[in-house]
């Protein structure tokens, strides 16, 4: 939830990597960065020597903030360049320090001055020392605190991965909220490891799980096309892939890249709604684009058309959905930071909201606001109501602030950054905007704090038992800001045949965290396939999982 290290997909977790990677992207851009570099570095003289202590600290910073983009060996991933060679290794320490500090916002490269000068120097020293280490890899996701697996049992409604069991029900209410800073703010990032042989995600009795696809570069949003094809945003590779068919092993029969050259694509939507769409819309970090499309296309039949420019940097996940009548296009835009004040931070203006457009990109307006990072949005296929999941803020302790699922009220304000979950003021903004306390809406379903819900889907298939029809499935990408891990699973929100949620949710797909607290998978996208199976993308292992009902 914290913009700094919670989610390798949220910008500050990746920002150092993006900054350094873009240094090597083009000589012209690098030249711009170097032009005033030394002047900034002079403000922070006395950089640390490249001794064992400095390199160890830099290693932790790199593993936590950069490895998910640039790789464990600095080799680069997808369209992110390598750090082990090229201009990054040719640059001076002062130039690297300045580039990290200044960034290049016009190129989607945010300034990363949130790290202290000492931390920035540690990162610089570690990267510059890399060739001399024989290109040995770092350990991805090294936490600044030991992984906690021997803590006592969780209390009350707040749980951790050890209490996540398929079918178990949970509920958090406003009355359960602790005071801010009731516990220390943890730094416990995911320690990603290879999936052990024979280990699969665990679903409730009667469901079977199989590996649907693998070898993907940060697979995130999954959407089913009207003809049954499965579209997947490969955010790490800057492309959208299409799968078709299903073989006897539950894997696709065809795979094809539909579109390339996108800047971290995420949301996917088809327009007009119905059985014969003519466009595929894609939300990337900095733009909303669309491609001409006809049912059955495995490759885009034309160039991308830019529909709207979007804020870049910060939380970069831009989900997109159309209203049932096709007249309104919803686009989610998360905040630039954890909890910066938009009144005094220009980068936060027009952020942390859901925007609305017409299909051509006109009539741009804010549909709902105060949503820190509404990473996933969906429209109820029966009622037309817009829903979203939100990554709430970090830094207030293990059990604050709960993430949430909510129906979205047009014109509604959900609190960020001054308030949360009704009239609860963030102590970091004490005394600000008292007039907003009564306006701050309480969400429908409170989820575990820091579990990082990223996507949601309404179950409209025919494969699951009848009691699942109309329910919601949510992904929980997993915590970093909690002393013992939580999330790393898929949740079910029963609606009991109604159009509402009553605050209860269930664990549905678990097992991505090993008993020792290490993590091998991180769920993101959820979609209902044409045969009624639930598809779940996992950007930790680069895979997609298929969950089908087989009967008890």
C-alpha cells in the first residue's frame, strides 16, 4: 500500500529501477540528465565509501526497489534496460546520484528524492560495484526486517497468511479499527522464490487448479473477449497477448501478441459492449489508447489511436471499463505517493480518482475522488453499478488502514489523503479539511490492511455452483507494510443473490506463501473464462492459473 515499497508494480517500488534504466535508454535523454547532475550532487557531499557496510545497504535497496524491473543480476527485463553495462556503468557516481534525485518526469521517470541522500548514495555505490562482483545476483525482495513467521496468532478480525484458508470467512468493521501507530510501521517486503516442485495454489474442496500459461513478463489484467479469447496485459514486456482455445490439459491452444510498444499496459476493455466490439481499449501508464478490432483478431488490425493522455509516475496501474450502455469510459488513476497533500504537491493534482470520458476521449471529468489507488474497476453486468478495489495508505501500523472493495458513488469522496473510512483523520494531516470529515464515504467491504487488492471480477459464468453466481472475486497481491505477511491470495465476496455486499469476504485461492514466509506467487488479474473457469494471473511466477469446478 505504501508507494515506496509495497508493491513491485507501484511506481516508487520500481522508481529507482525505472530511473536508472532510462539512463541507458537513449544517449539524448541521458545527456539531458547529466547536464546539471554534478550541481545537485555537490549539495550532498561526502558520499560513503564502497565498503562492505555501504554495499550491503545498497544491496537491500536494490533488491527491494529495483530487482523486479532490472532483474536479480541487473540484466534488465522486458523493455527495461540493463544496469550491468552501458551508460549506467559509464556514468560518474555524481551523475547517477543526480539522475536518481532529479528524474525526468516528461519521460515518465519520477524524481526519487524520497530516499534519503545516504540511501541514494548506497544504491549508487552498489550499482557501480556490480561488475567487480562477477555479476552475482541479489536476492529479490530482501526485507529490511526479518520475515516474521513465529509471531503469536493474529487477534480479532486482523489476520495474516497463516490464518488464510480456502473457504474461511472474515469481516472487519469500523469498530475494529485501532488507533494510528498502535504498532510500528513494518518493512517486510516479499522474498520471492521459485515455486517448489509439486506446490500449487489451494482452492476450496471441489475445485481443481492447473497451470494455464507460464513464461510471461509481469502478467497483470486479464479480460475475456466476447468471442471467448483471453486478453492478458504483459506489463513487463509492454505488450498485450491473446490466448485462444483449451486443450485437454487445461492450457490454451493458441498464443499471439496482439499489440506491442506500450508503456506498462494494464487495463483492457472492448467497445461497444455486446457481441460485436470494434475497438480494444488499453490503459497504459501515460496514455489511454485503442486499437481497431473484430471478433477473432489475434493481432491488432491497425495502429494505436491515442484517446487521452494520463498522469504518469506514481501508482501506474490504469484500469479501464465501459458502462453497460457504452457511453461512459471509466479510467482509474492512482496517487503519486503514499500520503502527500494535493494542496501542496503538484504531482498529486488530478490523481487518486476515477476519471470518466466519452468513448472518443472527450467530456473528461472526475467521477469519484479520494481513492488512493483504485487499481481495479469493474461494472456489475446485471445492475450497471461501478465497483472498485483500493490500495489504502501505509505507515500507520500493522492494522491500518484497511484496503477495501466498494461500489462507487458518482461524485463520491473516499477520504485520501486527509481522512479514511469515514471521519478518521490521518494524523499526518491533522487539522486539515475538517469540512470533508462528514463527506468521506465508508466502503462496502473492508479488507485486511496492506493486502494490496489489484483486480476484481463478477462471476457471470456457468461452471461454478449456483451460490457463486453474481459474487465478486478479488486478487490480493500481498503486503510489505505488515510485520507478518497478509494477502497473496484470491478472495471471494458473496452477495447472496443480491446486488450488494454485506461486509463479509472469504479466502478462495491461497498457498502462494510458503510456511517459512517466503513467497513464490502474487495474484493480480482475475477473469471468468468462456467455460466458467476462473483465470488468475500471477506476476510473481510469470504464470496464469486456472480454477475449475470438478465437484466434491
